[in-house]
C-alpha cells in the first residue's frame, strides 16, 4: 500500500533533516512539478525529478543543518492534497549562526509519490543567514 500524503511529507522532512538528498528525490514522481514562489532572486518552477536531483546536488554543498519543528498538517477534502505548516530551526555549520524559518507547503501525492508541490519558504532569511544576497540553490533550466 502506498504511503499517504502525510507519511510522504513526514518522510520528506526526515530526509531534509538528515541531508539525504537522493532519498528525498525518490519521494517525487518522474514528472513532478515543484513551484517555489518566494525563491530568490526570482520564483522557480522545477519540472521533473531530474531538476530536483540537480537542486539536491547544489544543496549538498550548503553549510546548512535544518530541523523541522512546530509541524501542523492539514488534511483537505481532496485525499491527495495536504497543507503543511512548520518551522525550520536552522544552523549554518561554518559559523554556528542559528536562524528560524517559517514554511508552508501545499503538496499533492498520488500512489505514494509527490506529483506537485508549492513550497513557501523564506528564502531571504536563509540567504541572510548564509550571508548571501542571491538564492544559493539556483538550477539551470
């Protein structure tokens, strides 16, 4: 039996906390679409697992440790869709600088795989913690 949307999302948070980017990309359908409306310097739309893998490879080099807290998952009338609210307690591992980031994700899961996600992260706060002005995880189109 495939994982429920909530289980897939919780597994995603675990993979991020453990920096297991290959396991995270395995949670997505081959033809998934992920939108990041608050991405810096401009909104980002990732189409397909290959673009997610490239973004994960870029994330490997970032000196970030993210731990999710304050998780609230809202079930919807659509059994494939959840809305999750949570915070990341983050730390820049090279400077020990800590920060908090609020997040909201609207996720559609079908047959145990993420087929669509709209991720509202505060990329400006993450960039500030890293001491960077631009989005550190750009992916070429």
